[in-house]
């Protein structure tokens, strides 16, 4: 008797069962479906600069997300086979063992991820097994764009105008109710943080976000529960979007429901605009590829850096530049793995323009630290601020003090993250160098970097 056709669904950054074409299609096409997640140690390694590809907070969020997916699949009669190793070695082994007919996955966009898909494809091919690629990480389907990828405008406003006029967003796929698992799937447990190489004590701060589809959907719906949230201007959905615990299309269609609502309409349309930026950077990555990881970006514009850039970079990373708002953002990033768009723009701009440090170092640092790290969104935004990516004309110098005061008009944010300055009242905390000598003494800033900055500036004036 012929064994039933089994399709392996390779989960990567699509850790959900709602609006997940590969899972649904596998269920429709095969008698049996084997969902697999592979923890790839290359994802957790230390880089040449001593940072890690994935910081502990994102690793934790990922573990939570995979655990949640496993539970959800189990509730639907299936399971998630969790393995550790290189996918190009592990997946063919599983394919042989479970007599897999085909493997489905969502196509990624950045080089490291697509390179791994190619290795997997080649290894499977030797077993005469096809790796089928699906497109599922963007709000607009690539094939519905009004231009081929190579002709996508490098200026966002032009892209937006044409896409909104000529393209439509597809509906979501149905959520499967039952996963027909092959017989005798082996039991598999998730690795712990220490299995992935993190010290037990590496993450003892309370987490801001809990990973997983369940938490992501809950957060999405809670955005619209309390009327006072109508004033909210950002969604904080990015960690779940980055790992695909939430489908971007699902978020779009939920926002669309509220677009004419007097309380939430403004917020919903702002989120849709931001989702378009997310799409845009992904398409740009498809267009310009690896150039986004180079100092000269895709414009090829040469850059010059400060001679002491190593030292400056160290101060920036640890939040000891002497610029209160910048230090607050960096310390928040280090402590939580998450900062606002305003904060990210300010610290990136400061590193590039004020400290003249190589922007790719900053982008790599964000890659380690951010819970919501996503290659195209991170490197795309960094390259734009460095003036070597998109929207070169919009690469205006930002007025840091103005941004800081808009974001934190009473100074509470800076006081929270930079306790050395906690005694300075109100917005004065943003510019301690404007304090008089008596005030400096009264506020007891002495012996801090801020004291040094103040005296330097006082001597200079
Ligand atoms: C230097 C720098 C690095 C960044 N790195 C990342 C990153 O690694 N991952 C990431 O998701 N975002 C990144 N961003 C974009 C942005 O800061 C975050 O997406 C946003 O702050 C997340 O908060 P939110 O979910 O409340 O966003 P909202 O304002 O509610 O937006 C909704 C969603 O749209 C997407 N989005 C919003 N702004 C952008 C943007 N400028 N570019 C691309 N997508 C956007 C996110 O998925 C976000 O969740 C970066 C921005 C800068 C300036």
C-alpha cells in the first residue's frame, strides 16, 4: 500500500496558524502534515565584533512564540516537531524519516535567510523532494504590485501613491481547524535559553512583551477595547509582526474595520501607513539585496568616519554620550529591547551625524538588541538615516533637542533612564549644560559624564 502523502511545513518567521497559506495549502494538498521548527545555532552565535546575532530578549520572545505555536497545533490535533541544528542537515533527515513528499516554506528576503533556503532546497533536491516557496510576509502581495520589483520607485511617496491607486490587499486565509499529523511523530521539547548559549541570569528584567500568536492577537484586539486608547498613536505590534505571530494582512484588515470609527480612525490609518513602510523596505531589500548591508548602501555614496569612532561607539552603546535623551534611549534599549521610532531615529542620527561612526555598527547593534528586529526594517531605516538608502532628499538633519522635547516635554523619560540627572526638574533635564553653576551644584550632578559635559561647555562659552 502506498503511504499517505505527507507535506512538511517549515515554520520560520510565520509562527501562527491564522492567515498562514503554507499550513492551509499543505492541509488541502496532503493526507498528513508535519509542522517543524528548527532552532539554527547560527542565529544565536557571537559575531566578529563580540555582539550576538540575537540578544537574549529576542531569544526569549522566540522561545515563547514557538512554545505557543506548538500548543496551538496540539490543540488542533497536530504538533510541532522542534529540532536544533542546521536546517539544510536536519530537514532532509526528517524528510527521509517521515517519507515527506514536499516541503513548504515562506520565502524570506534578506541574504542570510535566503541563503539557508537555497542550502535546504539543494539538500532536499538530492532526495528528489521539492522545496515550495510561498510569499506571505507583506501586506501587498508582490504579484499585485503595479510594477516589477526592479522598477519599484526608490522614493516612498511615489511607491505609496501608485500602490494605493492600483493595488489591492488580498483577504486573509482561513484558520485551519484540524492538523492531520503523521503517525508516531516523536516527542520534542524546546531548548532552554542556556541550551541556546545564554547564561541563566542573562535576562532577569521583566519582559515587556510575551511572544506568540495568542498574545499577539490579544494585544491587537485590546488596542480597541478602551476608549482612552483612541489617543494612542502607535500600536506596539512590531515584535509579533517580526516573527509572524501576527499576519500583517490580519492587522491591516482589523485596522480597516476601524477606519471610519471617530475614536479610532486616525490611529488605524496611521498604523496602515506604517505597515506600508514595512512592506516598502521588504520590497526594497528584494530590489537592492545585499547592498543594504554595505556602508555605501545602494547609493554607493562614500562616507567618512571619526578617527576615534571605536570609543564613540562604546559610549553610544552604553548610553554614556553626555546627551541626556540619547543616553536615555540607549539605556532603555539595553534594558528592554524596545524603543520608540522617535528614539530609534534620534540615536541613529546622533551616531551617524554627531559622532561620525560607521552606521553599519549601529545597525548591527540594533540587530542584537531589538525584540522586533527584522532585517529589512532595521537595515532599511538605518541606511535611510545614513543617507545611503531610500529617500535621500528626505535625509534632513533632525533637530535632536526639538525631537527630545516633543517626545518628553516634562523630562520624565530622561529622569527615568538616566538617574544621575533625576534631581533636575522639568525639561531642564534635556539640557543640563544650560544650568547655572549654583544649579549644577545644588542638583549634585558632580562626577558624572554630564558634569564633564557641562564644564566643557561652560569653559567653551
Ligand atoms: C534605526 C531604526 C531601526 C528600526 N528597526 C526596526 C526593526 O528592526 N524592526 C521593526 O519592526 N521596525 C524597525 N524600525 C521601525 C519602527 O521604529 C518600528 O517598527 C516601530 O517603532 C514599532 O512600533 P509600533 O509597533 O508601535 O509601530 P506602529 O507605528 O504602530 O506601526 C505599525 C507597524 O508598522 C511597522 N513599521 C512602523 N514604522 C516602520 C518603519 N519606519 N519601517 C518599517 N516598518 C515600520 C512595524 O511593523 C509596526 O509594528 C526601525 C526604525 C529605525 C529608525
